[in-house]
């Protein structure tokens, strides 16, 4: 791989990461608003902890599902 190809590959990866961050921030705002409608407020510590735990669980489950989908798309056997 040439230097030019490596640079293009890294730029593409950084751009994808930037778009991922923008999407994550948008989802964060949407989930916070949903949380406020369901639980009333996110102002106190216990509400923020509940929010963080729920988002973490969702992120872990989504990561597992995405990894399995990628493995399946590559034709690998999922564990």
C-alpha cells in the first residue's frame, strides 16, 4: 500500500468517525428528551445514573448485534 493510499484510508476513517460522533450526539439528545418525558427530569444524580446505565446497556447490545451482523455478512460462523 502506498503512502497516498494510507492517507486516503485514514482520512476516510476519520470522516466516518466524525459522522458517527455527530449521529451519537443526535441520538443522545433524542434519548435525553425521551427520558425527560418518561421520568420527568434528568436534573438529579439518580436520574442521570439511571440514564447512563440504560444508555450503556443499549450501547452494549447494539455493539453485539452489529458485530454479529458483520460476521454474518463476512460469512464467518458466529459464536
